[in-house]
C-alpha cells in the first residue's frame, strides 16, 4: 500500500521511496560540485596568484549552478506544486521550438554570409576562436530570445 503524498514547493526525488526532499540531495551534491570546481581551478592554475582566493571564488560561483543541476536531475516533476503535467504540450514549448528552429536558420545565414565575405577579402588575418565562438553563442541567445518574445507577443 502506497501513501499518496501531496505536491510540495521543492518536490521530492524520483528514486528510492520518493519521500526524500529533492533539495536534501541537491544542496550537498551542489556544494561538492562547487568544491570540485574550485580544486580544479587551483590544480590547473586558473585560480590566479592567490590559490585560496581563487578556490573560494570558483567554489562559491559554481555551487549554485551545481545545486540547480542536481535538483533538475533528481526531482520528480509530479511532486512539484504547480508543475505542468505535460510541459512538452504547452504553448510556451511550441514557441520555444519555433524560436530555436528559426535561430538555426539565422546562424546558417549569418555564418554563410560571413564565410562568403571572408572568402573575398584579399588579405589573410588571424581570428581568435576564443572570441568567435562566444560571439556565435551570443548570436544564438539573442536570436532565440527575440524570436521567442515575438512569438509570445503574437500569441
């Protein structure tokens, strides 16, 4: 005999008995992820001249995303209060799908035109991929955001 538990604000895990709060697992594991990121920063020399400050900075800034990642993995959506039963069937999901497919076309056009222009420039110049790839990523974010907002506005 299973006891039906009401949904909670933070939900429960989807494994085991399903009675463990998801945050009880997400917070400690997220802290461990933050500590691991801080240690990796120190080991690989990314932490800077003061390893302790670098470790603490990386650990602090990686802990919250670590908690969010673990929470997303362990939470059972059915135990969340106010969660949609079928989120893939929502209007917002349709807007997102259309926005991202439009973004793919935007990226193809922008990269194609850029390649064409660069092919006809007579002199060679060096391009740093550390700048180009984040620029393409930023273009994806901007394109998706604008397309989503326009679709939402249309209804």
